[in-house]
């Protein structure tokens, strides 16, 4: 294991858990005016350890983890009071942004010149995941489904495919519009964004095209644009007709590729619409894009859109292995702070998976790492808490060795045949371009 590689990744982790930086952040936000036993840095370290390595259902679970880590005897009430501060949620959100800044590791890339997607600087996936919180918070976090979940939150995530990590997360009431959480079109020049049907709108498509961005998004089944395609004789009869009138005559065995415009689009921008029958759901799937036909066939579009599933797998990891769930508290700041604890715990686990892949040149399973890492992270957190620099390097190397043997992808060959690597993605240790 090369020393320079280990040092680089350790430096990234140290920057995240820098005591001076975390305490200064807490003070600058007005969260902690004085440093006592429960300092911002200590709270972050203990909270992330608890959410990473054990089951967290109550505030007391984090309190016990704190006392064990720092050999303290802080009672429940003062610990609760520290979490109940109005600035706690904001503080943890900023800590999450600090994590984004320091632990990004590129894991996937494209062979430049041999893959069509190599033309993009980045490929982003936008989606959200929601879950209920305590009903008493319905005024703060109103849910969409008032009977089932009167209070609920949604995490809107922009996910970088080549880094296999989120680059931005926003927390909103579940009732809020999803479209407002899309990344700015001006920031997506020469990038491709994939999104599910809750996010698209025609104005955003036009903005992306003006900013040289590309999009591939699933549209609601109720859409009814006008087909203006005159490319082929066999679809000539469908030109300048609303989609709903055309669909009843479409073959369910074929993938259909049209040029369309939307009635409410004042710019009259032309989009490419892929229509395919979903036999399982017994309905048509509609994908809207501006990827050109000369380089991207309809079948290739379908394969690319399947990459959106990677963000769903990340959500599943967060909820299964990082304690992202509802908590029994009516304090909105604690709810928000604990959600960010869970997110950071999940990000740290991904960081360990990516570090193992790059350093050991093996293909790791992020799901297996999320399950295995609980056996090695406690020692890493212990060294960080006690500031044992030499010991930290040793236990970090031991953790990487353990994960390289116990958290490998089960079917790398299958991944290339019909999985996430089918379209030409490869692990970066193959020396491929971003």
C-alpha cells in the first residue's frame, strides 16, 4: 500500500474532523459560544460514530456514544439541551457541506474517444427521498399525504455519477415543489443531468440548451406534446398531432423516437421524446432529452437512463445502514441535525469504499462496505478523538486491507454486461479519463 496514497486520504479525513475548524464553525454560527464538555467538534465525532456503527433510535443513544468516546459522564438533560438549540440543525448542515468539500474521490470514468459519454465534464443524477417525522411537526414539515404522513421531509439530492457521491443536498418539507431544487442551468455547461418525473419543466430544458447543458429526464405519463417529426415515412402520419392521439396506434413492441414541442413553451423549443411500453406497469414510459440521434440511439438513451438507479441504491444505503429514519422528537432542530448525522455517516462509509477501491485497485461494493465498515470505523474514530496521529494511520491501513478482502463486488463481469458499467463506465484505477 503506497504511503503517499494513504496520507492523501487520511488528510482528507483529518480536514473533515479538524477540531479547531469544527469548533470555529460552531462559534461563527452562534451554536456554541463557550467550549465546555460538549464542544461542537466532540459532538460531531461522537454523533457520526453512533450513526455509522450502531443503531440510533433515541437521543440517549447518541448521549451514550458521546460519554463512551470521551470518557465523560454527561447526563441526558444537558446533552439534550445542547441538541435542542435552534442552531443545531444549521450547524450540522454546514458540517455536511464541509464533508462534500473534502472527501470526494473519483471512482468511475470513461475511456475518452471510445465512449459517447466521455464528451461530458460531469454526469449528474437528481432525485429525492422522503420519510415521515413526528406528527406534531406538521406545521414545520407538512407532508404531501396528510392522512398517511401529515408531517414529512424530503431530501433533494444532486448526485455525481463518476464520484458516486452527492455534491449537493437540500432538506425541505415533503410538500414543497421538487422543481425548485434542480441545480442552476448555468452550472451545467457541458454536463448531463438525469432526473425522474417530479423534476422536469420545459423552461428548465430551454435554459439547459442555452447553457450548453444536456438532459435526460422521465416525464409524467399525462404529458401531451405535439409530435413534429418528419424524419421517416413510417411516422409521417404522426406529425403535428398530440401524443395522446398517437399513442393508441403505437406498437408496444417498439421503442419510438419523436421530435416534439410543448404547447406551454413560448420559445417553441424542439425536444426529443423516447416512448416505450412498460409491460410490467402496463403503461408507456416517456423520456425527454436533447441528446442528438447521430450519437445516441433510442436504445442507448434507455441504457443511459438506467444509470439513474444508482441514486436509488444510495438512498437505500442511507436508510438501511446509516440510520436515516424518523426520530421520536418534536424538536425540529434535532430532527434536522440527526438527518445530517445520518447523511454524513453514509458519506463516510462511501469514502471508505472509494478509498479502498483506488488504493487497493479492487472493485468494491458500497453496500458491502456499509455493512462491513462498522467493524473498523470505531478504532478510526477513537484515534481521531484522542488525536493519535501515528495510530490513526495504522488502523486506517488495517481498515483498507479488511475492506479489500471482505467488501468486493460480487459480479464485476455482469456489471459490464448489463449493469452500471454497460455503457462504458470503468473504475478509475484503469487509468481512464474523468
